[in-house]
C-alpha cells in the first residue's frame, strides 16, 4: 500500500520512531495509524526514541573475529548505566552487532552519518539511470529516491536486515532491547578490518 509522506511524518511526530520504521509500520497496517502505533510500540521503537535524549555514557566494547581470522570487528555500544552493561541480554546484543558488522560490512551507523557528497554522488547516478528508462519526468525523482533508500539499507548498519533474522533490521532489534531493558542504548562506533583490504 502506498503511504504518503504526510502520514509518515505525523506518525513519526507521534511516536518518535524513525521515518523508515513509520513508513513500514503504516504499510503493514494498511495505513491505519492506531495499528501502526501499536506495531511500533510492540517493536519497542517508540519507547526507544523517547529515551534517546538521555545520556548513555556506559556500555561495552566488544570484538568479533570471523572467517579464520580474516575479518575482525570492534564495536562500542553505550547504555545509561554500568548495571545494564553487565546484563546478559545487552552483552549478547553487542556481540550480535559485532558479528553482524563482520558479515554485512556496513559503512555507517545511520543515514545521518553518510556524508552529503556521497549522497549527492549516488543520487546523481540514480537520476541518470532513471532517465535512461525513458519514464516520465515526474516519476524520475521517485525512482532515484527509491534507489537511494535501497543504498542506505546496504550501507547503514541500523537499516540493514539483521543477519540472524532478516525480518528485523538492526534498528528494530535495538528498539526491542531498549523496550525490554528500559534504558537508552546506542551503537556509538565500529571499525571493521578485512585482511588485505583498506577499511
């Protein structure tokens, strides 16, 4: 089902969840905003957004070595308290994120981290590709924007389908953990090394 930008914006303002999560929730709920709010709450994303203003200065740095020592990852995930940092669910999440980074090779945590020049370069390529299809001018922008969204899903950690359950994005997995634990949790930074390649 097609969902308007206005509906997505209104749901985002109501719940504080991310734009893509709001869009997906509305699509899954056939445009019914009340059902979409319930869906987001179930996934913990609405609560996660409310907690996002609270300082998360504790947490863990974890590592993951994969493929016979050919890929290695260091990741820092923050929580509000050291109590949560010692929680088994939190530790498992951090390790799963490190493993996911090794497998999926994201370049950035979120689309907000992608430099503007990278976005512009990709968008111009997608616009040229769209022109080559011969479709009407008013549809070209939508095609290019759609391809840019797919690009973000490939390179942004939070938007990638989680490697252990591709029905969830990493952001949804994070939201579920925040809902369960009741604290602001954030993936702060990561580095991925692959033998013989520049990172």
